[in-house]
C-alpha cells in the first residue's frame, strides 16, 4: 500500500504533512522550506470542513512534523476535525464523528469496519481526487476510474443494503449521491452538497430581478 496518496486525510496526514515541511534524503534538491501554518491557520482550515456550529465546537487535531498527532483544541461535541493537507492537490479538511473515526482506522489498517455502525463525515471544503473503485490507489491509471470530488458529505459503515439504493457506477455522476468503492468493505455514500448547477440556479432569480429593474428604467 502506498500511503503517500490515499484519499482520506486521516490516513495520509502523517506522510504528507511531514514531506511538505521537512527535507528528507541526501538526494533531495535544496529548496526554500515552506513556512509551517500557525495553529490558528490549522484550526480555521479544520473548521471549514463542517457547518460553523459543528466546526467551532469540534476537537481539532493535526499532525506535527515529527509524525505525532497533536490536539490543537479540545471540543465539546463528538466531531473531530483535521485541517487541509497541503501536499494533496485539492482542499481536503475533514470532520468525522466517532463511528467514522473507527471506520477510517479500519481502512488504514486494512481491517473490516464494524457492520452497521454508521458514521458521518463532512468535507464541505472539497476533497482530493481519488479512484472510485480502488480504495488504495496511489495515482490515476487507465483502469482505476479516477474522479474529481467537490464539497460533499459521506455516510460510512452502513449495511450493504443501504448502498444498493444509490448509483454504483465505476464512473459516476458526481453531481448526485453515489457509492464510492462499491463492493469493498470500505464502500460509502458520497453526497455532493454544492455544485455549479446550484450556484447558477441561485443566481438566476437575482439576475432576472436586475433585468426587470433595468427594463423599468
């Protein structure tokens, strides 16, 4: 398994965070080190994964350059949020409830998630692209159905029958809910929360009113 490009921030946090902020290996070209984000930056990024009333009360954790998980803020609800991983191509902060944390741990350790223990994950800032069929794909290939993901929420750990009610295509329409990693122990529902169509629809009435006002003049 190549953990350098796994699609879940909880899983990729260690390797990617460390590779971004420290130079390793004698053959690494000399570059100007990237300034590490402040705790305030990390907290703001992590909170952006969820609705304000969830993010601002969640526990915030982040990976230090030495590979240790650090709690930046102890929360008062059951959600745990991680900031965007700067080494991944897209924004991918994430907030998870306890059941989703257990599911993610099972995924990391190649264990079978607890059956019927439903977890909920917010990724309202977006997500790093991933294979829709191979949970451990490290990069796009001609056969692993790499997809682009925008802001979404995830339902994990449900019984298989739950996922049967949603599209399970290898190359899904990501503007509607669909099942990622269908048929594997880590299948989960991906539900988009805002698309270009939503934005256009929201702007259309306002534009119409502006046109009417202009015509009246």
